[in-house]
C-alpha cells in the first residue's frame, strides 16, 4: 500500500536534510545547526515581544479608559451642581421686564444710600435665551455697612434676578470709613422668540404680484 504524498513529503524532506547534514564535515554541520538555532531563538523572541507589546497596549488602553471613567464620575457632581444653579437662576428670571434704573434708586432709598450718577447701558443678548439689562452706578461717600445692605437687598430680590456684575471700591480717607464705589447692576429677561418661518413662497396677505396702487 503506497503512502499518500501528504504524509511522505515531510518525511522525505527530513531525510534529505539529514543526508545533506551527514555529508557535511562535523564543524560545518555544527555551525549550520547553531545558526538555525539562533534564527529560531530570534524568531521566538520576536513573537514573544510582539505578543507582550500588544498585551501592554491593551492594558494601557484599559487603564486610560478607567481613568477617563473616574474623571467623568468626579466631574459629574460638579456638572449636576452647576446645572442646579443654572435652573435656580432661571427660576428667578421674572416674567415681566424690570425697570432697572428706578429699581436701584428705590433700593438705595430704602437703605439710606444716595446714588450720585446712573448710566443705563444698551441691552445685550446673552446666548439665545436671555437679554441682559445693565446700569452703571457711582456712589460717593458711602459706609461699608449701607453698601453691603444695598447689594444684599438687590441680589435677594424675589421678583427678578438682579446681580452686581462689576464692582470697584476705593477708600476716601486713611480710616477706611467712607468709600467711592463704581458698580454695574444687571438684570435678565427672556429674549423674544423668533417668529416661525412659513413655507417657501408664502406672502403676507394683500401682497400679491397682481396688486396695483390705486390712482
């Protein structure tokens, strides 16, 4: 019974290699075997290095992912707190605009403080949802306690969100009892919603191509 080529080919190759090695002198045969062993060792080392390098890469990626997840977990609390503050501020924005100049004058009168100069600013759009109304104030010869009461009454006003957005305080004397104050007070209101655009080609009523002016 003849052997199949698939089973005899490896044995034939091994036999041929053995014959060639046996035909070589002992020194050359030893040198060839040493070179072959060295090449095999280098190949195994390369395979092992590649495997370990891939393992290290996977471990580094896993470690980076774990750090990212920890950072997200740490910052989640700060994000939630910031979002809560934002919602709390939004809830304080009044439904009707505040007449800011008259408001600050009344607050100053309530605490016995005199405003020397008032300069309203032009309204500014903040993002897409808000309009900021601001007024610059100059207050002369004011004590620290009435100034603090004035600021506290404005910023705790429940009808609208009012904030001191800029503040400069300078002492008038060496005893630091009277101060010159420049401040900016701001309030916020909802920006008007943009009108919805109709389908293309729509025109206002009475504005058609066939309309003509009366003589």
